[in-house]
C-alpha cells in the first residue's frame, strides 16, 4: 500500500491534525481555526471517555447544525466511537428505533431537540452547549484513541421510506474515500470557502461538506438551516466560493434573488433529489452559473457527478467519481446496452460495509462478480449516454406497470414542471383492477390560484404516450418532503389510498 493510499484511508482526522500543525491559525469552521478545532475535538474526546464512551460505542448526534455538532462529531471519532447522526425532525417513535437498534451509549442533543429524546432511553444525555464548553476548556487534557481504517466511523440510518430503517455502516476508510473523491472531482482547495446550510445528519452535509472541508484545509461557513435571504446575502458578499444545496433551495433562490452573477462563487452543487431541467436552465440564465448535479446515496456517499470542467447537461448526473465504478444491469444483474434503462450498481472504496446487525439486508443489497468485485444495488434506475453520462429515471420500487407498459414517474414529472405555473410534481401508481396500476399526479403550483388541470393534461397528451398521461391530477398547497427536500412519495401513496 502506497503512502498516498494510506493517507486517503485515514485522512479525515489525520487531515485535521495536519492542518492544525502546519497552518493552525487558518480558519476551519466560521471563525474557529484549525488549531482550535483539533484541540477542542481532543478535549471533547476526553470528556466523552469520562462519561463512559469506549471504542466502538455508539454516540447519537440528535441536533440541528451548530459548531457543537461538529465538535461532538470529531470528538466522538477521536474517542474511537461510532457516530450515529439522527434526523432532527424525528420524534420519539422514530428516534427510539435508532437509539434502540444502534445500542446508543450516549446522546448529544441541543436545547431544541432534548424534549424529544425517547422516554425509554436511560443513558447519558449531553447538551451541545456543554460540548462547546469542553472544547474551549484548556484545563481538559486531550485524548485520542487509535482506530483502523476498517473500523466503523458512521452509522447512518436510511430514511425507511420503503420499510424499516437500516443503519448503513461507513468505515473510516469509506469517509476518507468519499472526501478524496469529491475534493478531486470538484477541484476543491484550501483556498475555498463553502457556505453550508444542509443538515449535518445527512451524508451530503457531513461527508461532503464537513469532511471535504477538513480534507482540503478549506473554510466552512456553517448555518443552522437554510434561510434564503441570508444565503443570497452571503453569496452576494463575495466571501464564499462554493454552495451545496438541494433543488428546493435553488428554487427559493430563483424566487428571491435579482439577476446577475454571484461574485467569487465558482461552484454550485445540487443533489439528494432530482434537479428539474427547467430549474437548471433558469438558474444559468439568471445568474450565469451552471449548477453541477451529482448522484449519491447513504450507503456509498457519492457515485456520479457532472464534470467540473466541461458541459453540464440538465437532467443528467454525469460520470463516476474518481475511484468509483458504475454499471447498469437488468433484473438478473446482467449488463445492459447503452441507452437502455437498468438498475445502477456501484462499487468502490466509498461503498459501505453493510447494514448494522442485519445480515439478511446486507446480503440482499450486494452482488458479487466472479472476480470477487462487490457491487451495491442502489435501487435506482438509470440510462447512459457516452456524451452526457448517466441520467436517473426513477426507483425500482417506484416503477409503475400499467397494462403491461413500464412507466417511469421521473419522465412525467419532468414534463409537468416544464409547464408554466407548476413548481414541483410527483407521480405515483394507484392500484387498478383492470390495468394493475394507473399513474396519478400531485402538483405544487407557483402561487397560481387557478391552474387549468385539463389544459395541463392536454399538454401532456401532446408530449407523451397515452398510457403515461396521469388519470388524475391533484393540486396541493405543498408536497410532503423529508428533511433534504425530497418528495415523500409513501405519504402520497397513503393519501391516494384513502
């Protein structure tokens, strides 16, 4: 193993130490320097050890974005613990499932999240305000526990929208690989400043935003949440070079920001949900900036990205990140020709070790080549074009089969959001005795009081095959979404079944 490979296999905490040693006064998180961040994380590690955290123990982080969250994350890793980020929108039942399944030793919370801690949990609960106090207390001796690259670092629970939530085990080597891939692909350097409003309990915010910053020695401007006026003002101020967001954030920026470039911003990234082509095109026209769309998952971080240097095509997610391999296969896991629709399989050093205490789910999620290559079955459907790269067309579980015809909701949704007055759309299958399923649509409008449903359906009939046109279209004030802005289709299916 080369020195470079060893570095990338352990680089998150190693990179923090390196930057703290070589350039301790450089800013890391807001106005906290690399020297302060390294020392603070080591003190937090000591205090976590003092409250009973041993190597391999699980530490749940259940809070909104804050400096305390970052200190707790790094301190727990330094103490040898496994960090379990929990969605801050979860309430007692959802949270209890994660706490119980992970076997949490300690929970770190904020003043806002503490009231929702599951009543059945009896272990230590640490307030992030205390974590920050530990980090700046020079009387606390630093502590660090050695861990190997193959030790689990993060236990990130899937949304559970297709069933019981499962904990994806990401190792220290996985985190290093993910950070290496995104920083190389996006030309990230120590001279960059990232404005981050994505939640840190999610892969996009934590593994790309925080870990990417630490890997390069760059600076992070961290916000508790996305506030469109603050984001626009910060981007206009010319002090940030990168912004990572989800499609709904770009929609809000388009609604509120005047035309003209954002000075100093060299890269806008979108992920976690499909970016409509119309939003990509409108953003480029308004701000002279082409959004770079990428594709990822809890289980492997990131797999595909539009090229940093080169054309970015609306509706596509580009090509594999450095070190990542991607295949499209049929139901029998056999490769399919370019241009056809197949399930996306991913292989690489970024792919998780499996699911926590769930051997059956792990076995079902992976297939092995005859040469021993391990491929993760993403459940996402895509196509490939040699010039434009990959495009995501839907989920295997969202495929609608109507009268023997395959219907991919993404295709219909893209057509709907291209129609004036429609801001977002979701298409689901409704059971039908005669045809198996029928497509039905829910749309969110742009403050338009009267969208002519029949006119919209007539437009779709002119653009799509008849079997793809929704049999019903419902206008809603707001589509249900998860914390990352992704439309919650199970909630719509439940509504449709009523």
